C-alpha cells in the first residue's frame, strides 16, 4: 500500500524483489564461472597429469569453441544447441593439431601449443564477420528473458561439468586408464612393457580439446560476447595449471578442490589489489614445495578417503579384500588412487 492508503502501482510492486533477483543472478554467474574453470582444469589435469602432455596452449580450443558457437549462432542455430557441435568441432581441430605436435614432449610441446593458440587468434582477427579484433556479440537470445537465460546457463554449465568429470572417471576406470596411469608414472617404462602409449595420448588430447571447446562455448554463452584477445588469452592456461597444482595433479578430485580454493581466494582477496596475486603466488610456492601431490593429496593421506577411486588392486589368491575406504597410499600393490 502507498502512503495515501491506495494500492501500490505495479511498478512499485515489481521494484521490491529486484535486489533479490540481482543477487541470485550474480551468484549464478559466479557458479557458472566456477563450473567453466573446473571443466578446463579437469581437462588439463587429464592431459598433463595422466597423459604426460604439459600444455600451455589449451586456450586455442577455448577460443575455437567460443567462435564455433558464434558462427553457428550467426547462421540461426540456438547457442545451447551449438554447444555440443562446438565441442565436436574442437575435437576435430584437436586431431589436426595432434598431427603437428604428436612427436614433441616437455617444453617443446608446451611452447608449440602456445604458438598454435596465438596463430588461431591471429587467424580469427582476420575475419571481419567475426568482429575482427574488437569481438562480436552473441545473437540468438534477444527474445529470452534474462532471468531464464541465467538459469539455463547455470544448469547447462553444471551438466557439462558433471559430464566431463564422469567421462574422466570412466576413462580412468577402463583399460585405457591403466595405460594412462603407467604413462603418468613412467612413460618410457610404459612403452617398454608394450603399452600403446601413442594411441592413448592421442585419445586424451582429443578429449581435452573437446572439453576445453565446451568450456569456451559456455564462456561465450555466459558473457554474450567474445573477443579474440580474451578468448585466446594464456591466462586460461595459467589458471588451469594453478588450480590443478594446488588441488593435486594426477587425481580427479584435485582440480575440483583447487577450483573451489581459487574462487574462495578470489572473492575474499580481490579487493586487496596486488596482494591478491602475491598471496596466490605464495600459495602455489608453498604447495609445490611442501605438498607436491597437492592439497587433496594431504587430505587423502590423512583421512584415508578417495571420492573417485580409479585404482586396481592385486592380491594373492585367498587373501582377504582390503578394508572399504582404505586409501590407495596405504596398500602395497595399489593402482592409481
């Protein structure tokens, strides 16, 4: 009711819950960013932590995924429908890239991937129809209510993250996972016992390319705009590496925990300016020196838990099974924890 005793106008009534909607929208946007980085970090962890392919150029597929969605949206495809198509397109692009980098390892592989990402950015800039160097807004959502769009983006991002983590778990539980674990521990030794290392690495590279492409598609959908400098920025690789290292490389749980820690620090310390980056750097140094298996490694060893057990256990005939909940590090002949 108004001060005069008359019923409030519809505009006044609508103005009441607006701050609540804004707060929910901001929270949803934050969670979307969490899911996007978690997807990226999980893909980088699969690539580097298991296949032994340390890349600083995965932003190539993030940018390509974003621009594939833009191209399809410009031709009338709904951006949400374009998301899986963009991921598949990045997988195909990954196959072409793999043919160029398959014989490279260590620093040569990492730097070459960075160069390829830069080349992709330069190629995109040459197309005025894609916005050139200034970027282009994403069409296709003009008739959709912003609140619904935020909700759809949140649930699609969550679904993509769940699919990515579940896919990684199934891969590592398969016979291919045994090969990847052997490669993670000793690539030369894996080759010497007859493991098919090259096909396993190629498969993981394509999966990581498709996963990063899906993350890039989510990125343009959440921001409704894409710019080459931002989409192909090496900062994406820096964040992936940081999150995986502090969480725990070579584990499924590591990137999940690392992403949560990263965003908690970001939301807590972002207002402190330069100190935010100093604290992030110090945290990375401390974890790398005193906890090389990451924070999840410390938690798993202390509490004897595995959220995603992917190891295989060998025991002599007649020996009792290991107790449920026993951590991989507490058994002698354990597979990958």
